[in-house]
C-alpha cells in the first residue's frame, strides 16, 4: 500500500474528499515525525511502537579505496510490532 492508496482508503472509509483525506494522512505523518524528532516515543495500542535509537560514531571503510572513513553518530527510527498486529497478520 502506497501513501496515495492510504489516502484513497481513508477518503472512502471516512466519506471524505481526497483533498481532505490527504490533509488528514499528511498531518498524522507530520505529527509522528515531529514527535520522533523530539525524541518522544509513539505507542499505538495493538499496532506497535515507534522510537528513535541512537548509534555512536564509528570508523567505517570506503568500499572502493579501502581507506578508513569516520562515520558520525546518528539517530534512526525504529518500529516494534505490537501483539495485536502480529496476531492479525499471523491470522491467530
């Protein structure tokens, strides 16, 4: 499912126009991104949790030249599936 598919599904299910459904979907994604940027945790019951994991700096290697390259620390989003979603996907 793509973002445009999601917008169409929200529009159909909520009896909304595609423009209004687009605003809803984009607003939800924007709010989630803002929360993760602040370091907040997003918990959606029976779906899953979104968190940000911090990774320290390390020395990597350039695959072309083989020379060491310093890679700075980074923060990456992480999703952990909830039990309800896991059970529904597994059809239990």
